[in-house]
């Protein structure tokens, strides 16, 4: 077998360090590593010299901003409502406040060049959904034209003028508010800053202090702004019409205008421009929003937060029709590494119609769940959290659903509480690669994983730090595209807006708190745990897509043969998104487990 040496070694090292120059994306880096790690059938040779460079690169990744996608971070920092568009007029990054207000716009694949996507019939309507609809209306017309105009000069031309920066303001046609646009020489994107709505609630008080308005004049001004006439104001404030007229004229003088229309427009301008300053909203507003919003979620309405042993634990709950409580009618989902526990609309409907309820608990440090205690074990804490929620909801012998990397957790849960579960369904599960040493691994991560556990701890940390940064700062769309490029079925799944948005929410769910939880999660399963498979003593079904781009179906078949009471089903024309695309197969598997356990 060839080793990584000669000309390949310096190219490998160059690929690792060039990532920090912003010259390539994370997916390109992984392809470079894949090309340089020569592999035959069996264990690849992992050079000790490369490992030393991984250790250095990991230290850099912990403190530097790696990768081209991370350059967007400086453009969206702070509390302002900001969106970043690339030359294809796609949203490639957004500020946290914009994510809170509108959800994940990158997951929609929004492009100003195309008609905006619409939620299909039956999709959930939420405050975020309504805000997003209003936003999409704002972005059409003048804003689109202004973004295109800013992209007109070539980057070299832009660098020569205005210190490499161009700015413009656009007035919105509906309410007359301002939108600020800016473009820098690098990165080659346009940042759009929108007026924050909460400023309107406090503008009257600002004007009172800055223009010397009396409190009674401020009251008249507030009513004037919402369209009240002098007569209506006099009735509402129990003042004579003449008094209101006098106060109105005083307001006009202080504003420097001659009419009500001009006064309203000036105040809108001041409100809009003040909002663009990026100042944070009042503390009370920020606190109420933080308590209410789960910004990483695809559908925040299905999420619950419980305090368990002094820690907050987030989970989703999809109740069944009639909340049937017979054994095996409940499902506990153990989610994968870069996904969350949320379900697609079609899977929700299929489970509900078949009489199943499902809960899915975020592992420690993911989503809304607090990190594991400093002196606690990540894996044990995750299992304890799931068990506590199951007991709180009084689930009756639930079926465990191990999705992707969640398969290991499902086995451990069943081993700890064997009398409390009905069975296990493995869905697109990542089984230990070591059970198939004769198979050729697919992709850089698998090649690294088959070399002494998950390679070295240094390589593991480097991939986790750079990967999480990639997902948090603009790379989720490209990551999912790269993941599905080997599977026609998954490419088709990505055309479904609901599933695409769901997968983006999963990436946010895993990366919202940084790399710490991701590292702890991957470390918990980086050893060969295939010895647990023959010890499973409950009914089991393994569902796997024939074109799964991440786990070779042959590995899933081998794993199924190691489980005593197991049925294996391989689905043609199906990739990794089996759970979200083919829920009827899941329902059949759940019915089978329930009948066997009865």
C-alpha cells in the first residue's frame, strides 16, 4: 500500500495551512485531504508528520478565523439587522438579530434574481414566517436595483476609490424607511442593513428630549404618527380642538416643517436612520425576545425547554392524535451530529396519522440544551437528559430511533433501561467503520476515521473547529450541496424547501454554541463500539438508503447481521435523508417493533 509521502506530503501540508488564508472553502479542504490520503482496501496509512501539522493547525483554528466563509463574520457582528449578499444575489450571511427576526434566510436559498420561495400548503405559520414575508417584500424593487448597482464596479475599480468601500441609502416604497447598503473591496459582497422595528416604539421619547417637546406635545406627536386627526386626538386626550391645533403647530415649528405629512415623513426618516446606527434595543425588549425565541429552530413552536437537575434541556415534542398511551406508541429520537431532532412536515404527518408521538432531545451544548457539567460525562449526561424527559412525559415503553450518529446513543439507552423500551429502529445510522476493514472508505473524513479511531485527536479537533466555523459563517448551503452530490436521491430531497430549511436548522442546532459540544459528541463515539451490536436483545430494524453518500450500505448490512433479532431493509432510490423523505417505511418499522414487543 502506498503511504502519504514524496510530493503528496508537502501538498497535504500546504492544503491544511492554506485554509487559513481564506483561499479555499472547508469542502475544498476536505477534498484536498481526500486526494492526498492514498488508500487501498483496508486501513489507510496516516503519516505521523501530517499529524504534527494537524496539531499546529488545530491550535491556529482555535484562535484564528479560518476559511473564506469566516470573513463574513465582521460584516454581521453587532445587534443591527444585517444581510450579506454575494454576486449571485444570494443571502450568504446574516446577523444574529436578523436570524432572530426572520429565521435562517440562507436555508431558503434566497436569490434576488429569482422568485422568492413560498412555503407549501400546510406549512406552519409563525411570527418568524410573517416577518420573513414582510422582509421579502422589502427586498424587491429599489433594494434589488441598489445591490446590483453596487456590484457593477469590478473589485479592482472599487479598491481605488473611497478606501475600497461604497455606500448608498434606499428609501422603501411602502413606509418610507431607509435601507443602508455597503460594499467593500474584500470580501466581494454587499451588506444590507435594515431599520430595526423596535426603534419606532421609543422615537417619540427621543424627539421629546432632543427637540424640547413637552410631554403633552409628545402625546400628540405619538397619536399623529399613527394617523389620528386633531379631532380624534382631542377626544382621546380630552382636550379642546384648539389646544390640539396649537400643540400641533408647536411641533411643526420644532421639527422645521409646515404640514402633518412633512412631520410624519421627517419622523420616519429620523426613526429609520436611528435604527441603522446598530444600537442595541432596550434591555427589556432584548430579554423578552431572548426568552421567547429559539433562533436555531426550523419551527420554534414544537420546542419545549425543561429544567432538569439545574440545567435547561431543549427538546421537540410531536404529539399523536388522541395522545395514545399504549406501549410502543411513543418514539424517542436520538439525533445526528449535524442535524437536530426536528422532523419534516411529511414525517410529522405520517407519524401523527399512524398514532405515534415523538420526542427528540438536544444533546448537551446543542440547541437550547445546556452543556454537560464540567465534572460530568457528555454521553451519560445526554442519556440522563433523554430519560428524564421521557419519564416526565410518562412515555410507555417507547421505541428508540437512532438517526445518523444517534444510533450509538440509542443502543446505550436501551442497555441502561432495557425494561423501559420496546425496540430500536436505526435510520441512516453511522456504524463503526472498523467492522468493515476490507471496504474502501468514502471521502476524507472516513479515510481519516479508519486510521486509528478517528485519526488522531489533533486531526479530530482541527476538523471540528474548522467545520463548525464553516457552518456558522456562510458554509451550510455549500456543505449540504457537497454532502448530497454523490446521491441523486439527496439532491432531489434538497429541492424540497421544507427539508432544505430543516437541514440548515440542524446545522445551526449543532453549531450555535461553538465547537465544544461537537467535539465532546464526536469524541464519545470515536472508538469502535461495534461490540455492542451483538448485545442488543430487543426487536430491531435497520433502514438504510442504497445511495447513502456518507455510510456505505455494505457497512449497514454487516451491522444488521451482528444484531440477533434484526430485520434489514435497504431502500432503492433513497439517500441519507430517508427519515424525512420516506416516512411510510419508518411507520412500518415502528408497527413491527410494537407488535414484536407486545
